[in-house]
C-alpha cells in the first residue's frame, strides 16, 4: 500500500501502520510525500510478537494463506487456542502491545488468525513516535 504521507510529514522507516488499533504493517520505503507499507499479509513481513497470556515470544510471518504463522517459537510454548498475539518490545522500531490476532492450533502447529481483514481496509494510521 502506498499512502500520501512521507518524510516531510515526519514518517520514518519502520513505523507501524494500524487500522482500528490493529496491526496492518510497517513502513518500508519513503519519499518526501509518500510511504510504502509492507502489509503483515505479505510473504516478506516479519514482526516480533508476544502472547498476552503465556508471554510466549515469536516472530509473526505470512504463510501464503489467510493465516499467519508463529516462527522461532519455543517448542515448549504454553500457547492456547484463542490467545491474543500482540507486537512485542523486542525491537526499538516496533510499538509494543498492538493487536495482531489470535492463536489457533491445527495438527500441532500454531497459526494466527489476524483480527483485521486486509481486504476491507478503508483507513489507516501511521504510529508516530
């Protein structure tokens, strides 16, 4: 997604884009008056995250489906079905606590169902420091 706000308006590389207080993606390219947002649903996207209940940390990645995956997850994780996943504070570029989605388990694998519907985005915000 390309939006009409850029470097001159204070946008910086790595800032998060949200819609309805849920993670949409992050800024990956800038010009003076535009920003390119890499969506969470893009195969190149990687976001550090944490579960709210069990505090399990992972990297959220796209898996070419409507669901996201938890990569680099501790094999002894205590994640539970329905547990919320939010951005973690493990990166200085990422604002912690932004909702990503909820866990569901299928065939002993952890997936994340995004809360946001990427097909129905009408408005987004870029989180400014």
